[in-house]
């Protein structure tokens, strides 16, 4: 069986806690190297080769693919460098801070013929395929409104997600999941966005934000993200005949029972369907990427799809910034 040889750029917690175990659960993955400026943090990964410089890892001819969980502001630089070295790329979300940066990655990936995917792992959990089936079957009629919420409590004052220069902020950190679900799982393509938010008084990143999207059919979506509210991750789809509620939508693996739930209520708010799914979304993501690398498949989530999500997030921040400059409550931005 052919194996994909992996390298990891940085000793980030998400790499240690989630991606490394998933790679080791795959019989098609071999983790051969990690690069980190902190040798002590890298040693805990128990990976054969430790590089102190990211370029050294990219120069390693034994590595086929790299996982990049660096701070958001460094994604573009190192993705392009990896592509130029012929490495396939799994890039932590959000892929970039702007559509211009994403287009630079798109060009590098195309020019060098490598597989690229942004790591929205949650989409590989079977509960979201069930949501798509329900929507396609017209189970709740035409959807008219979407509501997504992802929040958690950030307690470390030194966390990189509090640093504007590194691409911090709640919308980029966890709100991106709701934006992704809206546009990629449900399929709504908005044309305007209005974003309101509460900025950290010292760090000036959004700690709590809500985006209101509308599309050309008048449908709406409300995406809320926070780094100072209790943990909650869910989305809801409101239709003419009922509502789909997706509980533990983005991190079912950390829910009390490790199940993602899909609930449907009719127009009288009576539950007519309740299903719970257990799945390995991180492993599923890895195996899908392996299929693309080994068998030449196209990722189900492409760089073109990433561009859509990044564009919506970028326009959200543009709305928030315009509102701050004009001292108006909200500013609507055409997408």
C-alpha cells in the first residue's frame, strides 16, 4: 500500500492534539518530520526528524505533503513556499486573510501541480451529508434563514488569536465555520453583509461578532462568533415547512457523548426526526486528501471554494471597519 509521507510546519497544539493522532490512525500516512523553533515543544510529537527551520523541512525530498497550522498571517507565505517545493498542502483554516492572498496560493498550487485543501475538518463528518440529503429532498421546504453560532472562552492573554498582526479575531477563528456551513454545506451565496462586533479594548480584535448576510433571493443568514462566551457550536436552517437543527456541528469530538446531532422540527415546533452520528472527521479529512494525492482525485473542497469563504469573511471585516470609521452602528457591504 502506498503511503503519503507527512511533515508538519510548527508544533501548534492543534497539530499535536488533533492532526497528529489522525495521521497515526491512518494506514496510508507516515509522519516523518516536524519543523519548529521550539525544540522542546517539537520533541513531544515523537517524530523521527525535527528541523529548527521551516525551509529545511520543505527541502526534505522524502516528504510528500505538509500540514500547516501556523498563525493565520503566515499561511500564504508558507503555502506558496511549500507548493514551489512540490509538497501537497493541508492548510489550517482560515486559509488566508484576504482573497488576494488566496489567489496567490491558487496560482502557486496550479503552477506546481500540487493538491491543496483548507482544513475545515468538520465537513467530513457524516452529519453534514445528512443535512445535504434533507435539503435536497425538500424535507423542510425552501430554506429562508440560516443561523450559526460558535463560541468559546479564550482565557490566555498571550494567545495569538488576540493579535491583529497575526490575523486574530473571533470571525476568523470560529466564525469561519458558520460562514463555511452557510456557503458550502447549505449552498447560500450571499450578496451583502453587515457585521457588528465588540472589539477587545486593548488588542482591537473582535471578541464577539455577528454577520448578517443576504442573497439575491432575499434569504438571510446570521453568523455569530465569540471568544468570550461559553462553548457552543451549532447551526439551524429555517424552511417553509420546518427547521433543521445541527447540534455539536463543528466539534462533535469534544461534545459530552462525541455525537453530532441532526434534529428536524415541523412548523409547529414538534420534533419529527432526531438522529445522532458518531464519526472521525479528522481521519476522514486525511483519508480524503490521501485519495486526492495517491489516486488523482479532486478535493471536494477546492481552493476556489476557499476563495468564496475568505471573500465573505473579508467583506465582513470591511463592514465592521467601515462602521467603526463612520461611527455608525452598522455598515452594509455589497459582496
